[in-house]
């Protein structure tokens, strides 16, 4: 591409907007891929016989790998070329999507999701990192906004696109739809993007990366297996201990490093730490709810996949509306008031939702989903903005990386913990008396499995018991989420500083590579906040 950098000045090329279009398409794919799978889980449970635990892993495999590789992926791009690594990431994402669409075993689907997580971890940070080489300071904000908006727009599209595909094609179509979009992104990167790098960036620490990946994976595995094995199972206790040791070794290694890959010293800044914890809790709850809702809408209320996607829009609509309406409230009332208010709204919605009964129709669900979406948006965007605003300018990039990593960990643990709570409550409440052993096991695996068994046996009592057991488990998840959000709201009101956003006065000299780093990090994080991943 003719767009080059001379010194620190960007020479504009008319094709830069085509390159931006390719980046927007790539981020759009990542955005709706975070939600498209949720509506497919019940279908996969029916077609592949996936248990609740296997469904949790299908969702979590992507998130765990994404969290473990986010920071090293960004550093790889800095050292070896951002365009090269972006193409590599899109290629890995394409391969994982194609593999996931063609296999017919749930274990292989989980493996495909993990491969997609590797690709996503490369694409997400590098899509933003290449913008300064394409656009000058006068256009860069518009470009950053377009890429950020694409990530956010993908969220409400995911359930709708996924639902339509599942109603017309087989379950693998939710993976196959990624292939042409990723291929388009690769072609555009090859022909339109310039190569940029920063050889002075910190080296990728393979040992720290291994500690992160192994520690998180073992922790998530133990949480997901707990409902079946029991929380006191010796193997699970050993796994929890190993996970704690690995994460402790990671912390110790990063604290000793001169140029750490994961700058944990940032957590010593009170405003950054508290806002990061608030944002992580919100995303913990959001990920858990996105896991339990589709099965309720499909199995209990009886909607098809497309109908399920459409009926999840009130939460996404509330989230997007609030994320756009939060900045003026933040400027007027300060971060503490807006974040606390958002958490209170979230707590109210979750506790209201916990009152759901089997006989309630969709209207009640739409009500508390809308309130939950507003609560999410008013809590998470100001929390992330305030967290980055608390950082020194020269550490905005590392702070954004740490925030995104912690956020991914919160999402993974939300799916694992709240999904395990659901599985445990469902299994204890379901009445399988009188069923043959194999049929009882299938019914206990998931509410979708119970409905399949009930249909085969003509057992209406089993279907009714499964619905009641699932609603009981979902209500328990919502109640726990509401209490957690309320406690966090009280802590935020008591401990968060109430700083209002101020106009920056210490901008670096125009043309420097750093002049957009905080803005890019902030916009990228805001997009991720909208995503809830």
C-alpha cells in the first residue's frame, strides 16, 4: 500500500478507507462471534448430545485462550510486524471456524473454539494498533470510532444472525459464516495495509504466558466439573491448589521483571484497581446470563433459534443505549454516582428476574432484560473509562492490556461459576425417578436433553419437571448475580473516587506515535465493554 510513514508523519493514501473497511469487517466478525454461539448451544446440545459442562467449555474455550494470549499477541505484533501478525490471526481464526463447522464431535468443537481464541487474541489488539500508520491525527479519531462501533454492533447481530442460520441450516453454519469475512480481512490486509513494528517493545515471556494459560484453564476446568464431582472431591481440590500455585508464580515472575508483560504494579493505583474490579464483576454477570438465557428461551418457552436471538435484543438494546448515554452523565455526576447507579439497576433487574416462574411468558423476561441491559451499560463503560483515566499517559497501553485481560478472566469465570451453579441446581431439582439409567443421565445433562428424552418416551411429567428445575436454577443464578451486583454497588459508592473526566492538558507533541495511544486504548476498551467479553 502506498500509505507510508516518514518520520512520524502519515502520508495519506485514498485506499486507507478500504483498509479501514477490512478492519471493520474483522472486528464485526469478532463482535458477533462472541454472542452468535449462545443461541447455538441448545441446538448443539440436541444434535451433538452436549452436556451442560460441555456447553460451558464450548463457550469458555474461546474466552480462556483469548485471555491468556491477549498480551503476548500484542507484543508479537509490535516485535515482528503488526500486519504480519494480523494476517496470521485472521488465518488462524478462519481455520478454527472452518474446522468447527465440519466436525461432528463436541470435543472437537471445543478444540475449534480454542483455535479461534488464538486468532481472536491476535486480531483484537492489532486491529487498533495499525490505525496510526493509516490515518493522520485529523482522521484517526473517526477511524478508531468506526472500528470500535463495529465491535459493539456485532453483539446484537450475533443472536439474530445465528438464529436465522440455525433455522435454515445445520449448527455448524454459525462457524462457517466467519470464513468469508475472515478471508476478506486477510485479502485486504495483504493488499492494503502497511507493515509497522516496534522492535523496542518488551519481549514475549513464554513462561508467563504458559503460567497464565495453564492456571486459568485448570481453574475453569475444576469449576465446571464441580457440580458432578462435588466441591470437596480430592482431584478438584488438587486442581484448585495447582491453579493457585501457577497464578502465584505468574504474579511473582511479573513483579520481578524489569519490563513485565503484565504490569501488575498498575493495580497499586486505587482508582484503577477499584474501577477494574467493578467492570470485571459486571462482565462476570453478563457472561453468565448470556449462557443461561438461550436455553430458557428455547427449551422452556419453546422459541426457535431465530426467535431466541430476537428476544435477547432488549438486553443488547439497553446495553447499547446506556453505553452511548453514559458519557454525559459521567461528565455531570462523576464516575462513582453513575457506576453505582448502573450496578443498582443491574441488581434490581437480576433480583426481579429471579422471581421468574414456569408460567411466566416472555413479557416479564423482556422487562427485566431491558433493565439489566441499561444497568450493564451505565456501569461498565464508565468503570472502564475511569480505570484508564486514572493511569499516567505513558502507561495507557499497558493499563488497557491489563484491563482487557482481567475482563476476559471475569467473563470466563462468570460462565464457569454461574453455569456450574445452574447445573447443580437443575440436577438436584430434576425428578428422574422411574427412568432407565441412560435416559436419566441424558435428562440430567441438560434441559434440552430432558426434553428430547421426554419426547421419545412421551413423558410429559419429565418435561414439566425439567422446565421447573431449569427455571429454579436460572432463578438461583439471577439471585446470586443480583446480590453480587448490589454488594459491588455499595462498595463502589463508598470507595470509588468521584472524579469527573477532565480535558487533557499534557498532550504529547503532534505527530508522535504516542499521541493516539490513550485514545486508541480507550476506544478499544469501550468497544470491549459494549461487547461484554
